[in-house]
């Protein structure tokens, strides 16, 4: 009988295929990160909106760029601290991406962010009035301006290298060095470069061209150097625009645009420190350092959510597979138990007949035939379960439902006797054949009869009557199993074929669901109704052979 006690393998496998496909889609989404995921139209419009706001803000400040403002001693310290933290975190996150993609382009970009994070340290320590009136590291009025120029030159150069490597063949731009070694070498080079630039601007500041007349006023050379920075940044922006491929590229362009506007506002258009252009430009430095970090954090949050969802679904699918295996084992055990029990009973009887004096040969023959029939039925049950839950389609053959009904009753003969159930059989004469799997259809009838026997355990012995009938109407053939048990609650009549719905104390509610599945595979219907005055009727409706043709 196919009244599985746990989880229907076929139902689980079907749901499992859908869930596995969902998991695969989730994993594909996880594989697509900022580094290789093309930007959506919404992301493009978001980046364009940010760029438009930045450009409009700078344009609004241009007429007032040289307006003098009070000198705030802690402004540079706070600005540099924020830039250092954001750029340093961004570089770490990009270095971690390198461990996944092993891309030289990412290595260059991460090194650029690390350079900007480190170069602001000597910039803040030498800026007059930031941490001390003349700067903690010494130097002169030219030291911090030159460090500022190097700061705003290093990042666009790193972006240029990144964009150039992005346009190359991936195999040619994949680092062959292990990620930890590549990161170590890059960090060492960046740290050495920052130390060298700091030493030049501090110890050898006397040899640098004069870019500040005093602690506030620029020389014309400052504007020229700033214009050069703007050209380099604009060139990096143009190259990245031509070779953009991912969401990361999109937001790096926004960062480069913010840096370009910063230098334009604070260096080209402005002529003195602590003016509106000075403060506005330094504020844009925060945009340059934070925009990519914000996007990286948002992407990490998205990937974490996808990964968590995929992990939950994967665990659920693993549990489903374990339940499916348990259900399949329970189904096989339950199906095979009946013929094996019969074989055991007949085998014990056979031993008694053989040991008798004289041996009862006629009963020995009968018991032997029943043992052989039971073994054949057990083998047939295994084949039917394999056909039901397997992927291969077994060819159907003509089936006599009268013959199947008799076989089902014969298989449950001892069960009916043990439960004191009286049987009434009403078989239609000359019943047409149907096309189907005889083993599966027989197990449906066995299952329905067994359910009827279980239901009648709740009534007195003299009221236990099972009626099994077949009928031919038009193109349909029906098999009815009627019992005199307590019947079906009308409120639950529409639910009894649902998976996992059961009225039995120890049932799992899959037997009727599988029976309906088998009948529907044969292009038939399985329905239930209440009997009069009490009991339940289960009706199998199938099409005869000519109707199917």
C-alpha cells in the first residue's frame, strides 16, 4: 500500500527541483557582484542623479568661490580623519575582492585607495593650524600644498591603470601571484611611495617650486598644477567611461567626477585658503572617499542577504532529501511487509504440513504456491515503486479493473478476516479494459481498502461491511470502495487528498495524495463522498481504451 508515513518522494523531488533551481539562481546572483555585474538602468540613473547634484552644487558656488570664511582649526583634522577611515576601509574591501577575482585591475584600484588613505596622514601633520600652528612634522608653507597635489594626482592615476587593465583580456590581467603576496607587495610599494613623497615635501621642501605665497594665498603655479590635476582626472574619467563594464566602474566614475570638481573648485577657481571654494572643495573630498565605500557596503549587505537565503533554502532542500529517502524507505517497507508477512505465515504452515505424519501434500502444494505468489508480489511492488518515483516512463498496457479488484481483495484477505470485515463484491460484467500500470492501480485499490478497514475499527464488529464494485458508464469505468465507518467530516472533505493532511492519530497524510497522483497520471479522477447513512465512498474514474484513443 502507498500510504507513506513521512514525506512523498515524488512531491519532494518535484518541489526539490524547483528549490534547487531557485538556489542556483541565488548562487548566480551571488557570483554577480559589483566587480562584474552590469549596472541596471536604475543604478545608472542613480549615479547620474548624484553626478548632477554635485555638478549643480559646484556651479552654484562658482560666483562666490573667493568669499572669505573664518578659519576653523579642527576642520582639516576632522576631514582627514574621515578620508583616512573611509579610504582605508575601501582599500581593504577591494583587496578582499582580489582574493576572489585575482584581478590586477582591482589590485591597482585598491592600491590607489590605500595611497589616498596614507598620504592624508602627513598632509594633516604638516598642515598649518590642523594639529599645531606650524605643523607637527615641520616643513614650510609649501609642504602640505604639495602633499595635496600628490594626493589628488595618485588616485586618478590608479583609476587610469584600473581602467586600462579592465579593457585587457582577463587572462592577461589575472595575477599569477597568490593574493596575499600580491597584496603584500602592493602595500609595501604604496607605503614606500608615501614615505618618499612625505620626505621630499618635508626635508627637501626648499627645492620645491613655490605654490603658496604665505599660509593662505596661492601663487599662479597652484592654479596650473590644479588644472593639470583636473586634466588627469578628466582623462581617467573618459577612459573609464569607454571601458566601463560593472556597477563598480559606474560609481568610481562618480568618485572621479567628485575629485575633479573638488580640484576645480578649490584649486583652479579659488585663489586662497579658508574661502568658500576651499571649504566646498574639501567637502567634496568626503564624497570622493565615501561614494564607493557606501556602494560596497550596500553590495555586501545584498550578498549577505542572498547568501543567507540560499543557505536556508539549501538546508531546507537537504532536509527534504533526507525526508524523501525516509519516505521512500517507509513506502517500500510498508508495501513489502504484507507479502513478506504472508510468506512468513505460509512458510510456518508449510513446515507444519511437512512435519505431519503423513505429510499433507495438497496443503504443502497450496502453501508453496502462496509463498511463490507472495514473492512475486513483493518483487512487483518494488518495480511499481521504482516506476512511480523514477524518471523513466514505463509503457502502459491493457488492464482489467475487475481482475485488479479481485487481486487486491485476495491480497488483503487475511487483513479483512482479522478485522471481522464482511465483504460485498459487485463486479460489472464485460467490463472494458483501460490502459495503465496494473501494479500501481492495484496498489491504489489496496490502499483505499486498507483505509476503509482502518476506518471501520471505530465501529462494532457486526457493522463492519466493505462494498467493492465496478461499473461502466459511457467512456468511463469506475471502481467504488464503500465502508460503514464513521465517515468523513464534511468540513474536511475537500482536504483529505492534500499532502500531509490526515485524520489518523499516527498518519502523515500522504497515502491519499499519492493515490490521487497515480490516478491522475492515468488521466483519471479520484473522488470521495459520504455514504448513506454513514461511512465513506471513494470512487476511481478511468477512461476505457477506445476513449483514450
